[in-house]
């Protein structure tokens, strides 16, 4: 059963399935950063290419790894582009290195890194399953498109580093440095210099009175 509290906690978390109270169904969320429109490459794109790029970043077919199947007909239907507009926009996105279209597959290059899914252990497992399901020829095409910079391995270094740090903290002995008092006055917290000054002052006063 859906809890409104879990919805409130997860509403701003990327990649979290959220509950749509109007249609009573779960929906996915995606991050589109506000500096998106400040990108010079985005600014130089045609309106059709911008529209297609935003559609691919936010469409219901995109997954966590950013590599998914989506037919040309469905893109035209959902993004409301005709075939000529779609073809021109596709060529533009591929030329700028933003999106790869290959045999009915779509690879949105920055989708995976911009949404920070792999900061969660559960999400890393999901991303690993998605990557494992991608055909080898599609992986090869993605490698060529990114000049080998894409990785199909899900790094678990963050979790390992955190676990190692916790283990180091738990296993490290705690050392408390103590200073042993050298005499009674130090132990009582008495300033010996101040005591000596007070003694000299009293001696001088007594001497003046005797005179």
C-alpha cells in the first residue's frame, strides 16, 4: 500500500519511482539541470533537435544506463515530429555527439552520469542488469561513438571505499594523550607565576609598612 510519507521523502530523488496520485500509478523521474540551456552546443541546435533531445532525456522508455530500444515510428508519434524533422534532428544530435541512433536503439550519452543513479547500491545492481541485456553489436557501436570512453562495468568502488573507511575506524585504537601534573600546584590548576608575583607584592607591602 502506498504511503504518503514515502512519497514526500522520495519526491526529489532522481530515478525513484514516484506515485502519481491523479492516475494512481507509479512514474519515473529524470534530472534536467538548469544549466542545460546554457550549453553552447544546445544553443546552436535547431528547435527540432533540442525538442528531440529533451524528449529522449525524459521519455518513459529511457532507463538508468541511457541505452534503450525506441522505434522511429514511436518517436514521431510521441514527440510529434514528422519523418523529415526526425531525420534532421537525429543527424544533428549524432554530429554533436549527444545521442547515438543504431538499429532501433538509442544511446543518450550523458544520461547515466547526469542522474547519479550509481550512488545507490540497489541502483547499481539495476544498471548492471540493463547493461548485461544490451546486444554486443550495440555495445560496440556505443564504444565507437564515445571513442571507447563508455564503460559497461558498474563500479562498486564507492561502496567499497565507505566500507573500508568504516572498518578502519572500527579497528583503529583510540589514543588519549594525557599530561601528568609535575607538582601540587599544577594539579590544582594554580598558576605558579601568578603565585610568585602575589608573594613578592605582599612582601613589598609589609616592608613599606615597617618603614
